[in-house]
C-alpha cells in the first residue's frame, strides 16, 4: 500500500470521525439548548356564542421554573407582544427546590388588562406548597389562583366564566364545579391534567385548557411519546374532543422541562386563543 493511499484513507476516516462528532455535538446542542428555549406560539380560535368583540387569551403551562432567567424574561416579553385580554396558567410552576421566589418574579412580569388566572398542578402538591398558602403567594404577584371555583369576566361585550378544577380532581369535584356554570356565559374549564372524568362533562362547558404532558418532551419520528406522566391518557398536545358533547380540549406543551432539561421535536409552547363571538 502506497504512502499516498494510506494518507487518503486516514483523511477519509478522520473526516468521517470529525463529521460524526460534529453531528453529535449539534444534536446535543439542539436537545439541551436550542429546542428547550425555542418557544413557539400556537394559535386556536374558539366560537363562544356570545356577542361583542373578539378576545385574546394566552395560555401558559408547566413552567418547572428553577430561576427567572433570560429565557423566562423572553417568554414574558413574547406574551406581552401578543396583547392578551387575559392570561391563564395551567399548573406545575415549581421544581424540587420549591423555588417560589423565582416563580413569583416571573409571574409579576405577566400583564393583561383583565387579569391573570391559575390552577394548581401535581408539582405544587409534591412540593408541599399548595392550597391557601400558594394562593397568598400568587395574590401578591397579581395572579388569582382558582381552587375548584369560578371567576367571571365581562370583556368587550362577552360574558365568560373561568372554572378552575384543582389537582387532583374527583368526579364529585368536577360535578360540583360544573354546577357553578352559568348557561348564559361561555364557560372555560381549566385543568392541569387532560385525563379526568370526561364522561361527566355537561353541555355548558365550552372549552377545556390543560397542560401536564409537555407534549411528550422527547419525540421520535413516527413513534408515540417515549413517556407521558400519569393522568395524560391518550392526550399528548393540541386539540381533542371529549365527553358526551364533544367538548373541545386543548393540551399545551408547556414552556419548561421536567426530569431532564431536554426537548426533541417538541418545542415549548405559548398558546394564543381567539375567543370569537357568535359565528
């Protein structure tokens, strides 16, 4: 074998090795840095059967916030740029460190003329920072925490009610909450988890918003999610129809990560929902 042939062979091997290392580095950067911070705005339109003007609602979910860093400040700026009439948060704000101060720093940056509303997730209970204690903290940050209760909004001629279903929720809790629904209003149910007693849903719930699944967080082409947490059911992300009245259920992919700080083919999500009057 000639010296020049050996050199060419070594060059090819080195090129392939460098190329493989480069691809691995790029892939690692994508799942660890680019995708976990690459939030996308998804849009949904929902008719309300009300009169008045169109309303803009922003949903955020699953912060799993360790520190209120540049990424979360950017999220707050993106939300502000969407000019929401009101904002809803569907649970899992904390991490293992029970870092409530960082969560409150972020929440104070969320502004909407008709308020910010929230429900609890499983991480609030695991962190033992839930219920009235969490409600007081959120109130100080300008956020109203709904614990199996209703909040009414009258905006631009539309009459809306937010029904906050707590975690964990039983069929009895859901029935009791639905008894608060006013058929003359558009009733929007907030639930951290998407899988609950859908068979008990009544005709007066117009839309359900949830999170919890992270969209699977790591997705491989043509395969189901590698992992979904308990109470996800068949729901991964996007719009579904559930219950005896085909109630629309929207599942947000969340803006944080859980267990591992990675995402693959599953970008974080800010949801912009346009609530359209009769039509």
